[in-house]
C-alpha cells in the first residue's frame, strides 16, 4: 500500500514538473526566456521546448509577423506654412528580439513609440513640401510615394538601433484640412 502511494506521489510530482517546465512556441511566435527577469535565451523556432519550472524561468512571447496600425491624426505645417491633418499607417516587425524586449517590453509600448517616431519624422519630412506636392490634379506633381519612403527611411534610423523594430512601410492613411 505504501509503495502504491509513493508511486502515485512520484507520478504526480513528475507530471507537475513537466507541466511547469514544458511550453510550446507557435509558428508565428518567438519566445524570450528570462531567468529572474534577465533574458537568458531567444527561441525563434516552433515546437515543444523546456525551461526551468515555476518562477525560476518565465516565457515572454512576441509575434514575429509584421504588425499594422494607424497613427493618431496630427495637425502639421507644410513647407508653405499651410496646415493639414494627417494620419499614417505603419507596417512593422521585430528586427532584434533581445533589444525589443529590453527597450519595449510589450507590443503595446512598441506601437505607441513607433507612432511617436513616425509622427515626428512626418513633421520633419513634410516641412520640405508644399500642398501642391500632396494634393494636386496633375499626378506628376504629387510626391506622396517619395514622402512615404522618406518617412520610412528616417523612422528606421531610430527604430532599428534603439528599439529593435524595423518599419517596413509607412503610408498616408488620411489627409484633411483642419476645420
């Protein structure tokens, strides 16, 4: 009888240890394992993985697919001192998982920070253009694609090295005159 209880107790202990030590990484995820809050390793391939149980090591999951969001509408002045209200879409992905984890921590923080970066670069880039370069009936004078490329390049200068985020594309989502 005592051996049966011992076997059951050992089996339960092994099952609990396995439950708290095994985890899966999905195909679209990457995981950063932290030991007492410090990053220990990065797991980018999918499958069943092991870690130390409980509070010793924890799993931080991030989506490695490209993310898309829209920035808040912002009123800016163009080079000809005419105001416009503009919002952009931003397509981004994690470029350096460790730097992203250390600087951002969460995806929501990244979206906020990237939005701020894009809006600041947007005001700098748009100061070189006039309203005729943005809204015009003559399509050869409209330079929106050039403006979008400049915003993407300027925003990537900060985001890749400081935050581990690559901005794949930015584009003008909405454009209006202030009321």
